[in-house]
């Protein structure tokens, strides 16, 4: 069956003085995306859609360039809105993310609620797929938080961080376009062997 793939951007260059949506890939993140771009599964993609955050665009651009595709950018694929708190140091961010997933109907200090972020990403992906040729493999390039929320929906499971990606980025999961079943759990983008 034809694949839908959700890809999270790999490692980023963290800069507290730059708004998070404008962070770009680090050297490690760029190298991982380039390694993934040479994979057989990337050569089978017929469409690549990215959020409008810099790190996702850079990841999608590397993958698209490898197979001669023009990526599409859709702003609503963005990560859960965390602008209310601004930059949080990694330990504080991890604690906040734990709270975000554990309390999906509440807002963490002004963040977009998990239930709202999930409704947004699910609605957008379904809208895109409704007009998409189901015979063409498609990849969505975005962010770990909303990717996990999408995965929870596709698995028909409650919102939980237990479904979150390991290692902080640069992973993918696969689902079938025919029935939206998750058939491959989070796997590093550069090591996945494809269908």
C-alpha cells in the first residue's frame, strides 16, 4: 500500500536570541538530512510538504532536491504554538512538554493546548490527503510535538508522550494512505529502509 510519511526535522542550532520558528538545522541535523536524502525511500516520494518553520523547510528542501521535487510549504503544519513562554532551556522545555502531553485539554502558561494542536494537524493532513492521488507516496515534514499528536490520532490512542519520538528529532513514522494505519513507528530518517 502507498505510504504517507511524517518526518520530523533533525537537530537544530539553538539560539535563545532567535525566535524558535526561525531556528535552522545544525551541522549534525543537516548531515542527517543529507544522509536520509540518499535513501531509497526518498527516491519513491512523489510529494513533499513542509511547515513554514526554517528547520522544517531546510529538511524538506534537502529531501526534495535529491529527487527533483518542488516542496510545498503550508504554514498550518507548524509546531504547537509555544510563543507565550518564549525560549525555555532544555530541562525546562522537557518538563513543559511532559505537562503539555499529560494535560491535553489545558494550556501550559499560554501554549496552544494539545487537543487544539491535534485537531489542527489532523484536519490539515486529512484535507491535503482528500485532494491527493492515493497512488503517490507523500511526506509531511514538520515537528515532533504535532507529529506525535497526529500519530496518536492515527493509532486511535489517547494523547500521550509515550508515543513521542526518541532522541529529539530526525525521525519518521509511516502510515498507509488507504486506511491511515501506522505501519512503522518512529525510526531515524537516515536508517529507515522503507516499505
